[in-house]
C-alpha cells in the first residue's frame, strides 16, 4: 500500500493516477476527497495532517508514503515530525518527501526554514527516504488565468528573469519511481524543466496555446507581494519574490535529475500550456 498525501493537488492527482496505472494499491489522502469514483486500486481517505487523531489512519498498513505538506503545515518541522513518527510506528518502510530547491540553495532563508526542518525529520525518521527539491511549478501560471481570460494579459513581476520551472506531472513521475524502487533511497533530486522560461515568455506560450496574442504587464515587487500575501505568510512571500527577482546561479541551472529517473527530458512549459489551455480560455 502506498499512501499519497495532498492527493487532489497539482502533484498528488498525477501521482495517484500514475501509481494506479502501474498496478499499485493507493490510499489517496486529502482534506476533501473528490466526489468522483476512484480508479481501480485507489482508496480515498479524508484526513487533516494537522490533526493528530487523523494520523494513525493515514499510515496504517502502508509500505510507502509520499509526504506533501501545505504551506501552513510546512512553516515548521512539527507537522512533518508528527507524520514521520506515526509512519515509523506503523511500519512504513519508505518515505518520499516534497521539499523545495531553495531548502538547499538558500540555507539561511527564513522563508524555507520549515522545509529544511521537514527534510531533517524525514532523514531521521527511520524508514528509507528520498527528497524531491523542485524549483517553481508550471502550475503557478494558473495565477495568470483570470487576467488572460478577461484581458488577454499576463501580470507578473520580473518579466525577463528566466527560471527552469517544472511540470508537476514530472514531479509526480519521479515520486512514483522513488516510491516503488529502492535504487532511489537516500537520494535528493533537484527537479527542473528543460530550460529557463521568463514570465514574458510564458505569456507568449499561453497565447500560442490559445491561438491568440497574450500581452504582458510587469508588476512591481510590492504589487506582486500584495497578491502573494493572500495565499502565503509574509516570510514565504518575501522569499518567493527573492527567488523570482534575484535567483542564485544554481537556481537558474537546468537539472538532469528528471531525465535520469524517468529516462526522458522533462516537459516544456509550452507543452504544459497546450495541455491546460482550457484554464485560460
């Protein structure tokens, strides 16, 4: 049995279907499981990882665990330690955890202190472990959807700063491999797309997917910060803007880890835009 937390999110839903297609038994955990019928081999379970009483039922009978904590839980290492403690007690043998590239590239940043604590909890938990450190997600571009639909315009800061963001489906592919294959134990994978892409270039790719021109308007850092504060704590918003506006040399590099694990190049943003064009129509 493989447990997938965050099972209805951008990574989790791909991971659940990938594991099920490979014949694995999956317990898909989310606060609000979908109303649709689950695929064969998939059991959805409602649970909140912030509630201690829910944790035993999450990991009971499991062999492997994909650990994804939302922003509110990853602010410190306490939630991660609670889950990993229950996983060890339940006999879980393997944990694959979602962290962030910035946990390695910005070791002193307050914005990612919780993810560094998560990594520490996973490494010291007892079961074999694999850490996934993606950069930005292609799905962050969903934040452009409203203005693309209404005005055919992308609004974003740092319009010409290019970063090698990654498709969550590729993160899920790497996670699926690590959950099922002992060769990935003890490894930390940095996950990126195949090339750096700027917000202005993302606007062009979205326009190409829609068959129309999509313009670009550059926001100031303060305007972007105000928007981010609606979804995340101030330290995380500030840390995110630091990466978007002034990435380190390492943060602009393309990693080969997706290719190494999956045996193919990571998907491009243009491909993602075509597959998700309906969100921008």
